C-alpha cells in the first residue's frame, strides 16, 4: 500500500513539475517573440505604374509630402493638422459611378470602428476639384454619413492633388497630361500611413476582407504608437 501511495505522490509531483515547465516555456516564448509590426513601404516596393517618374526605384525614407488643401467645411488643411495621426487616405470623385461607392462604404466601416479614437483620421482627396467644390463635398459627406471630426473630404489645386496622388500616396495610374477624372485609371487603393508619415499598407478599398486586414493594421499601429 505504501508503495502505491508513494507512486501516486510521485506522479502528482511529476505532473506539477511538467505543468510548471510548460508554463515556463510558453512564458519565455511570449517574452522573446518579436512584436508583430507592419512593414514600411517605399516606392521601390510598388508597381512602377503608380509611382511618379522622379521616385521610381527609391528604396527608403519615403514620407508623405506636405500639402495645403481645403476640407468639406472650407477649412485649410496641411500635414501639420495630421501630425502624430494614423491616416487612411484615398482618392475619389463625387460623381464616380463605380468603385468609389464601395470604397466610401468601406471607409464608413473604418470610421465607425475608430470613431472614438482621435489618433485615427481618414483623408479622401477628390481628383475632380473643379466640380467637387466645398459645397459639393459637404453634401456628399452628409449623404454618405461622413463625420467631420474623423473624415475630411479634401479639394484644392489640381497640380497639388496630382503630386500627392503620384508622388506621395501612389494611388492612381496617370494617363495623359491633364490629370482629370478621365485621364487616369482610378485604382481602388486605400493607403495606411503611420504617425511619421510613412506608408505601412496599401489595401483594396472595394474588398471587405482587405478592409478587415487594414483595420487590424490600424490596431497594430495604435500599439506601436501609443497616444501620449
């Protein structure tokens, strides 16, 4: 009987030691496992058709350029207004009959998900500034549930929008020299930018799963750049 008792006790001790060992291994793995982070995207990583000629092959240190645009309430906006923000950017026009509809719908999902986090902003740039005036953008925003505090619809000088699209965000394919809504191939790209102005992701704005992936990327950036 005593032998059986001792054997059972030994089994119990072995079980406890094994449990402690497993917990220790898991804990050590969690401590040593590298933190998941998004990569940094530079012009050399992108389809050359989307990149301005002057930047083709640039392999590092790309950041979004400064800008001066007008939002849907007529307020001037510059890069200083998004300093320290996680930015989701796209290019659209209000009369777009196709992919803009899905992109706007999906950006509304992003808006709702991060409505209470003022570190996250959405910037939608019109590529038809002659038509998409401040009143037109304001009406479009109201019709599509755009929250002004979270999502700016931006217009401005065509040349500046052109430069942003081709040399900063890499979001459109240019065709011809006039750069209006008929002279480029409108892409579905939505661009995720970190608080340092670096591109951390490019997603298909018409694809629900891609938007889910982008929102996960936003969560990773919020961990990487906790708000002070």
